[in-house]
C-alpha cells in the first residue's frame, strides 16, 4: 500500500470489479486508451494487473480517495509491451473515473508510485508515453516529474498509419 496526502494506492479487491468495469465502459475515459472494454475484457485486465503485482511487488494499483474510500481509478507500473520500440522496462500509466479528472489525483498517485518503484523496488528508470493528441496525459507526465524524451518517440505498431493516435511521445523518470 502507498499513501499520499489524499490517496491510497492498494492491491485489488473483489469490490473493485464493478467500478473498474464501469470506468472501462466510459467512452470519454477510454477513447485515448484504445476504446471501450467489454466486461469480460475489463475483468481479464484486472487479473493481469493482479498477476503483475504478485510477480513484481508493484503494478497498476487501485487508487482510493482517502476521505471517503471511493474508487478513483488505477495508477502504477506495467511492463513495457514487447511489441513497442522502447527499451525493456516498466511504463507508468493511469486510468481515472471521469468525475475524478482535473483534481491532480493522477499526478499525485503517479509521483508516489514512481517514488515507491525507485525506493522499495529498486527500479532505476520508468517510461511513460501517450499519443500526441492526449494533452491531458502529457500534462500529468509533466506534473509527475517525468522528463520528455523525444529520442524515444514512436509510431504505435498496433495503430494504422492514418490513425490520429498513432504517434506516441515518450517521457522518462530516472532514479
């Protein structure tokens, strides 16, 4: 568990299934992340997130608001997918409920997750990336202390050449 001033980052529980499925079916939340997830796909993602935490001792944590214990979203690290033209390592990512946007939760949780990965887990670098169109995520990366690293920018191999989200910009944090 990771505590911040306003948030708790923790492992997944059964109670997180319904709010995660609902968040993953929100068109505004999911548009820059590749589109809506079916219930089955969202539940499979939860199992992958749990497996990552079990394997590495960190991963994409559930984010709870401290004041009311509400599910806010998911923030944390995942292995960089082998198909991406990036060095092997871990990427920082987030997905928050729409009503939690604009409150600084993603930046606060990302900072805490990166600090934990460096301090407790011994990582020396963390990547983050998003499409050129996803200005909200770019702002989170900046506020979380990641540094823009244009030499690592890439075209996402899973997206068509004319897809508006194909070009990806990369940020990095180093211990």
